[in-house]
C-alpha cells in the first residue's frame, strides 16, 4: 500500500466569533476555522479561489423554523442567490459545489423552489454537472394519505465554467465537436465499489469476439474492451448513494451522515485540499474533512451549533485507515482491492475449515457415532445396505459439526473486517462477539450463523446479555449511544428492529447482505465472500473426498463384522447396542475377526485394514 503523506498537517480547529480576528487576505488564516456568523457576511470577507470543494445542506425552506430559522419557499431562491454568488467566487476554477436539498410539500404538492433555484444557479453561471440521489436506507416508517415516506434527498453538483481559452487551444475548439470542456477535479478510483455479479451476468451472454471488443452498433469506433472488466473486482459506483441517516447526533436536528460528505470529499479532493461548509450545523463536513486529511472552513449562524461543531471536530482524528484505503484505490491496480479479504478467507477460514474437517474425519470412530445417532430414524428411512447406513451417519455427524466450525471461522472474518475499518475487536462480554464504534455509535454485536438460530429462551438470554453489556460498557465510561445487534451471516430479516419495552433490550437483527453491509459499508461483500471460497473449495475438496471414501469403506467393513446377519443389517442388535440397559458386549460373527469395541479401544489402530486381514488369515 502507498504511504500516507504525513507532511500534510491539519491545524487544530479554532472557533472564530469575531471576523476581525481573521486577517482576511491570508488563506492560512481561514484554514481549520469554524466561524460564527451569517455565511453571506462571512463569505464576502473571504479571498477569491481558496476552496476546492463546497459540501452543504442549507436550511430547507420553512423547515425547523423553531430550531434555527427558515426561509419561506417563495423567498428561498432570492435568499440563496447572493450566497451562491459568493460561493462561486471563493471556489477554485476546478472546484465543485455539492448542494444537499429537498423540496418541501406546500398545500399538498411539492413546492418548485428547488427547480427554480437550479435554473437560477445556471443563470448565475454555475454548470449543473450532475445530480446524486442520497437514498436513506433507514428512513422512518410512516403513512400519508397521498404519498409515501421520503426516503431520498438530492445532492446537486455544480461546477464553475472553465476558462475555455486557457484550457484548450483554439484549433481544438474548432476540430473537436462543438461543446465546451468542463474540467473539474475528480478522483473516481477513490470511491470504487466491489464489482459483485455484474461481470458474470453481463459477460455470460457475450461471444469471445464480443468480449474482446464490444463496438457500438453504429460502428462509431468508440467500442469498449469488455474483457478488461472480466478479472476486475471493483467497479465505478452509480450516482445513487445508499447511506443510512444517523440518529447519534442528537444535539442537531438535521445533521447528515458523515459518510455523505466523506464520499464527495474522496471523489473531488486530495489530501491537503480545502473543503467549505457555509451551513455547518454540527460540523459533520469538517469532521469528515479532518479525518481524510483535508483542510476545512465551516460557517454557522448559531453559537451553540458552532460550539458543538468545534467539539465534534476536536474529537475527530486523522483516519489513516481511510486515507490509506483511498490512496491505494487511487494508485494501485483495480484488481488488488479485495486481495486482503480474499487472502484472509483462504488462510483463516477455508484452510482451517478443511484442516478441522480432516481431523474430525480422521478421528471418527464407529462406536462414537453409532451411539449419537438415532437408529430408528435410519430404520425409518429403510436403509438396507451397510454402506448406505455408514454414509448416512457419517454425513449427518460431519454436517452437524461443520455448521459450527465454519460459522466460528467466518465470524472471525467479520471481526477482521471490523478491526480493519473501525478498530473493532473480539468482545469478552457474554453473548457479544464483536465491539466497535462507527459514526459515533458504539455497537455490541452477537454473531450467529443464520437467522433461525434460537428458541425464545435463548433469544431472551441474549437480550438480557445485551442489557448487561450496555450497562457494563457505560460503567467503563462509554458515553456514546450503544446499539446492540444480532448479526446473522446468512438469511434475511425484513424487520430488523426488534423492540422491547426495556430499551436496553431492544436490538437490531441484521442478516445476510444487511449484516455484511453493516460490518463493511459494502453492499456487495456478501457476494464477494463466495469468490475465494469457490476457488479454494475446489482445490481442497478432492483430497477430502479421497479421505472420506477411505473412511466410509473402513467403517462399512467394521460395521459388517458386528451388525450384519445373513447379509442384512441386524437392527435389533444395533438398537441393543445403542439403547439396551447396562453394558452390551459386542462380538463379531464367529467366522469373522474379533475387534474390541469397548470404550478404551484405540479405534484407529484396529481399523487398519491390512492388520485386520492378516488377523483373519491367522
Ligand atoms: C440543515 S442544517 C446543516 C446540518 C449539517 N449538515 C450537519 O450535519 O450538522 C443547516 C444549518 O445552517 C445554519 N444556518 C442557517 N442560516 C444560516 C446562515 N445564514 N449562515 C450560516 N448558517 C446558517 C443553521 O443554524 C443549521 O445549523
């Protein structure tokens, strides 16, 4: 992985309550400041072209009038335009402005102030370059008579018009079509997402020629070399961002999740660049900027929010993990992004899983499994052949063990991911497997294999333990909101929130895709896991099958010595051996060898086929 540029120093946050404190012309004086004031007035003092990215969520029209004021929908555009004029002035030519906004419903219909604002911003000289949808994954349930609940918001992207003559030679303008060049800084690799199944389904139907070159139908020559994507594990994201809202920031009613500004900061800036939020609220944009090694400027009109922002920014730490990840995305080949996960799965999940399966198989003794399995069941299945009987009990025994072994190993993978991304760790608290903190929430997670894991007693015990864990953590001084999660590595649960009258016993049940996404913020991880498992299982399974066949043959041979009569399974003898009161001494048929099956026997020695045959000859 590439090194982080530690020479980039983000100065400590300062709260500026009086603009006179800033020597206006000097850029350094604006860096890492939270400025108390009306953004229009503050922006007017700022030097031109000092900001690389603006990410902001202004107060929506008339919303939250009581908490921090609001502008009527009809006045909204006129109120915003002088501010956006200043934003345009302070933004660098290649910079980007991201506006998070949503239309209000007025008199039963969506007001058109956002649409009007976009048109007016274009008239002001902004290029409306893109529109992102922020899909709120966890919006509140509810019902309205004529519409459904709001589950998305707009993030509108504006860029300043480039100085065309400076960027492109005149003859280019004439030779290359007739559109203007709209150049702005963008680092798309830094927000790539795992490819998932796209390649498999898209490429399945293509011929080899198509895979080499998928020229457009009109033969324009702008074909894509589709085969380039065949081996790739990462793809560029769409313009729909699936992010949860955050309920942790209780001190501000309209905070957006940190992942929202983080995504745009990674996409549009580099380390050391400057991010501005003129409607700072609780400081989320600046926190994200600081964590990603960027400079920031925040403006907020309310003193208590300014103080909250400063306190949040002070707590934020340079997140070397995120920066390293971003840089590695930018600098390294697309294929290597998930190598670490794949490597972990092969080394720490698949390899020990097969080792344990081998060990179980090797140690398996007829007398052990005979006594653990229900003979009536096998009789009920009308099993007639000795080998079928042995295969059934060996398979039943192995699969009951495998679920637990594999589950424990895969749980280790979830902890590994959490440790890498959020400093998560294996918990020592009862019922809790993992503890980690994400977006100011402290999570305690009990991990299970699938969704149908427990009866009501077991679930109640888990809930009690969640409560005890929360209390223990609070006693240890954890002041963040603590959320309990029952994570299930496969399956689905449509209603994740499991509410209890006692809030400390309420918990979320995230299953399958939701669980892996919760652990990694990666919607496709649940699919990615299958890739190395698939490859490695093929390699290891051949050897396992040979060992398995040998074992089944050996056991069948042994079974036939003791539990066959006139070529038929001797069910009565079998039931006696498993269930009859007192000691049942097993004896082989007189014409056959005698093997000691009592508890102290070392089964592996007596099972040696060559020895057994020698014995028979004597
Ligand atoms: C939607 S909230 C922003 C929330 C923020 N994104 C966060 O994550 O906390 C809008 C904020 O703008 C502030 N505000 C309203 N008018 C302002 C103005 N003229 N200048 C600066 N801040 C203003 C409000 O006090 C409020 O905190």
